[in-house]
């Protein structure tokens, strides 16, 4: 019962407490904007090699997008269960979010591996450099998020919904939704537009 | 108590609605690109529009941007960031376009001068 009261109090005032974290997310947006701009400038500079149209498989990337979108949804459900003070449900959704995130990053690493194996690595052209930096930066954020989920899950299992853990969960929620939004733009610009123009 | 459960239900509905809208927008964008329903610039604008609508769907349903209390600092910084990001991306493309035009490679410059000389004979 105390868990419920603390968690509710924490999550209700999250708007104020997380303002600093929100500012960090906004600056991260600017980081991604610079990488998007770089990619947009360089996307035709293939140095005679294959471009986006030849390299990317759309159904594979659509599957990745759906997985990340679902994980964003389950992360929201985790925050919601914390609001209700339901620890068991919260852990359940966190584990599902983690597994979906892991599936996403595995698919991305597989895709990178495949490209490098076929000889299309980041040293081949400006287009591939910009592509690997943009998508790789997003992937690094996802790996950071996965580590965060793992650590937080262990903490909540051990000490329950304290002031600290529920505050951390609220920030994790913002971070994970943000990564999904960035991926939507990568999916649209790099993959959909790249593969059809 | 009943008021409390109502509130919880409504946020569950919010998340579900956001999820469904996002999936619909993603699949629409995918079909538009796969079947080539639009040509060149029209395609870019349509897919850009779909991505931006999904940004707003997720910002409101997942990040709860509209539900803040009065000094809406999160919303203000969000709008400010949108402006910065737009300036950054659009102006980069604009500058690079002019740069490509004004700074042609040296050989090409010479080649163009030669062509001009030829035509003046």
C-alpha cells in the first residue's frame, strides 16, 4: 500500500521533476537533427557504389519498426502499471519491453553485419558513412536504454517502487518514446524515401 | 475511488489510441513508398507529412505533452526544439545546394571556359 502511495505521488509530480531530463532529450533531438542534415546532404554521394535503393530491404525494416513501436507501447503500459502500484504487472511489461528492444537491436546488428559482409562498409562512400553514423547513433541509444531497463528491473525486483525507482521509470519512459520517434524519422527518410527515389 | 479508476482507464485508452494511430500511419507510409503512389517531390512531402503527424500523435498520446499544468515548460521547450531542428535541417540543405552551385570543381570550371571560347569562334 505504501508502494502505491509513493509511486502515485512520484508519478503525479513527474512533470516538474523530469524537466532537466526533458531538456536533455530536446538537446538529443538537435544532435539527431545534425545527423539527419548530414545524411540528407550526402545521400546521393555513393562514389559509384550502390545507393539506398539497392541496399535496403523494406519488409525487414518494417518489421523492425513494428517491433520498436510495440516496445514503446509496452513501456507506456509499464509506466501505467507503476501508477497503479502494480509491481508484478510493471515487471512483466518491463521484461517484454526489454525483449522487444533486444529483438530490434539484434535485427539492426544483423543488417549492419550483412552490409559490411557484402563490402558496403562505412569507408566506401560518404553516403554509407552518413548512414552508419545516423543509424548507429540511434542503435547506441537503444543499447543504453536496454542497459537502463535491465538495471531498473533488477532494482525494482530488489527494493520495490521507491521514490528513486519510480522517478527513474518515468524518465526511462520519456527516453524510450523519444527513441521510437527518432526511429520513425529514420524509417521515413533513410529507408522509405531512400528506397523509392 | 471511482474517479481514480476512470482516470487510469482514460490513460490506458490514450496509450492504445496512440499505438493504433502510429501503426496506421506507419503502414500508410510503407504502402505509399512501396507502391510508388506519388512521384519524386510529392512522395517526399507525403512521407514527411506522415512522419510529422506520427511525431505529434506520439508526443500527445505517449509523452502527454498536452496534459501539463500551467507553466507549460515541457511544451515550450518542445516547440523551441522543433524550430531549431527545422532551421538546422532546412538551412543546411539550402546552404549546401548553393555551395554545390557556386563552388564547381576546378577542372569543370576550365572545361566550361574552353567551351565558351569554342563557341565564340
